[in-house]
C-alpha cells in the first residue's frame, strides 16, 4: 500500500513539474538578409576572402547607393564601412578557390545583413546626398487630419521627426492651415488634379505625407467622468503633388490600452509608432533609386503622333521606358522612367531643342 502511494506521489510530482516547467524558447526571428555571390582576389587566401566579403557588401550597398549618382563624393561609401565588411555578413560558403600566378581568387555566396547595413552604412550626410542627387531635396508637407478637418499635431510631429532622421531637411508643417484648407490638402485621389494643384499652390510642397484619422470613442462619463477608450484607424499615404503618384501607403489600427482622459493620445502614439518609420524608410528608398518616374505633357504638334512621340522620347539619353497615357485636347501625356531627376530631364530636353514651359517634382510640360 505504501509503495502504491509512493508511486502515485512521484507520478503526481512529475506531472506537476511538467506543468510548471518553462516552455522552450521560441526560435529567434531571422534577421533580414540578402544572398549575394561575390569574388575577391588577394596575395593569400585570407586577403582574397576578405576582398570577396567586401565585394558582397558593396553589392548590397548598391541597393541603397547606385554608382550612377551624380555626386562625386557619393559614388562609394567610405572605406570605414567596407573595412567592417565581415560584421555585415551572417554566413558564407566558399564556392571556389583558385590560385594562378600566386594570386588567390575566391568566390563566395554570402548572406549580407540588410538590416544592419541599412542602419549603419548610410550616415545622415550620405542620406542627404542621396536625397539631393535623386530627389532634388524635396519639400514634404506633413498632415494628419480627420473628416472634420481637425489636425493631430502629435502624429504630424512623429512623421516629421522620422523624415528628418532619414535626412529629409525640408519638412513643412501644414497643421497651422485653416480647417477648410486642411481638408482640401487631404484630398489624395490620384485623379483629383484640381485638389493636387491647389495643394501644391498653397504649400509649394513636392510631396504630401497625409494621414487620414478615423476614431471611435467609448466613454464611461455617466459612471466615472473622464474615463475614455479610443479606437483609431490611421491611413497614411506619401503622394507626389505634381503627378498624384502614391509612393507609399500604410494603415495602422490601434486602440488605447487604458480607460482614462489621455486615451486619445495613447492611441495616436501607437499609430505613430506603426507608421512613422515605414513612411520615412519608403521615402529614403525612393531617393536611393536613381531612376525616377517623370510625367511629361506636350503638344501633339511638337512630338507627333503616338508612335513618333514614343520614338523621340525613347531616344533621349537616360530614358529607359516610355509609357503613353493618352492624348487630350491636342496634348499628349506620357510617363517616363528616367535615370535622373525631372530637372535633369528638362535640361536634356532643352539641349535637344525643346522649350520647357513648366517644371515641378517629377513633372514636365513642353
């Protein structure tokens, strides 16, 4: 009997230990990495391997910094980045190792940590160089507004701060505009050319970072005055005011964690945490792309019919693709993929004998 009781006690104790034992840790989320193949040469195996690692990092840096950038001091990142190349490589495999005439040649397949590289490779000055070279240091208006035209300065400040951290220096505060003007600026329908023109004329902004805020408030005022819970949806877009092209869009659904008078601020802060960094990162990634989208309008009498216009525009240096969008009232509209800014394309058109009637961010009229 005692033996049976002892067995039951031990079995119960074992089950209890299993129940209270900590769960095994979840596998850590794998950091973002890019797989690249690179080759390096050196006087010995070690130096060749280091050269291959450096080449791998250079390839991934090319995602953010293109050698076609027009600023001489920004054709390559500083050597301080490449001398730490091993620190950006998570793992590598040697695909081949040859020795010819005393020179070692090694080819590797490496996983380069995109996240670490992006965080440390681009200094603020280097980011500013990118933005200046590929986007002409644009003016970006920041606005958070609801359907009634009320603005939300805390959310606007978070977006502006994120853009400034990424190197954008011309961030414009639109929160002081009158309610009616704020509502007009918030119009971001890609086809609403009148609203875009009004926004550009009113602010001089090349881009608008617009957040539409919708909120629902539950209140306990009847029982405990001042206690609220706020549910909030913030839909953000980064829009070119000249073309209506949406560079980035994101939505944050948030709610206050507590019932109290500051519930709205808490929900807005949560939305800012979800939206600010992705929006600023999208703006920087656009700046890191030398090939920009430019909308061009011109009289048909100047460029000819659709086929002739496509041929003439495609022949311009730096034009990669020409997409004809239509002909209205004798004027042709086309979208161009161009290796440079709208100002660069305007200069190329002038050299080709065309007269530029108007120029704005990513838009040209002949």
